[in-house]
C-alpha cells in the first residue's frame, strides 16, 4: 500500500507538489522581482508596461494577497504531508481530513474563478486568447484544480476509504 493511499497518482502530484509551488511562486514574485506593481498590472491584461510605483494602500493589499498565496501553498504542502505522516495505516482517516481541506479549497476555487471572471473588463471576459499567464492562472488553472477536487470527491481514479461510503462502512474503517 502507498504511504498516502487517500491521495494517489495524479492527485498526489497535483495537490502535494504542483499546486503548492504554483501558489507560493506568486508570493515570491510579489515580494521580490518583478514585484507588487508588476503583479498588480498583470491581474487584468493590459498593454504597456506596469507602473513602477503603487499607491501605499494598493501595495499593501498586493503584499497581503501574496501572503494569502503563501498561506495556501504552505497549507497544502505542510498539512497534506502531516496527514500522510501522522496516519500512515489509516487511509479512511487520511481521506476524512484531506477531504475537509479539499472541500474548503474547492469552495475557494469556485469563488476565486467567479471573482476573477467578473473582475475582467467585458472586452476580455470571453476572449481567453487575450488573457495573460496571470489571468489564465487565476481562471483556467483554478478551473483545472476545481475539476480535480471534484473528481477526487467522486472517487475517479482512486479507492474511496471514507467519502462515498455508507455510515456503517465508515464506522468500521475509522
């Protein structure tokens, strides 16, 4: 049996490695080079260079957004590994705790997608060919994450140990 049966294969690669890296990277970019002004400019695709200076409140909001990205990356990285390491012989327990985290992240994904889409100017909403990598990250990539979370809950490509089991089966496995 795998060391993390509740998070096998592609799910493990995506949620334990790719997603944490993809959420920690924006924080690093915001706090270093190219910086908060660049990130602010990239949120909505626009021609021209980013401003070099942001108003203090805007800069603070972008830095705090970077902190949220960092938090999400650390939670999925550290908490998922803690679940794996603390419950090695308990796949139902792993799945129950992992599922709580994935549900919270799925809700955040849905609201993030909607907020990002609504925030786009009308001329860009239905033109993904005009989106920049940041916009695709905020919408396209987050849609992929949400679809993988839904697939995980549906048991696609994995054995279910807790979710999708009857109450009597759950009691036996935890």
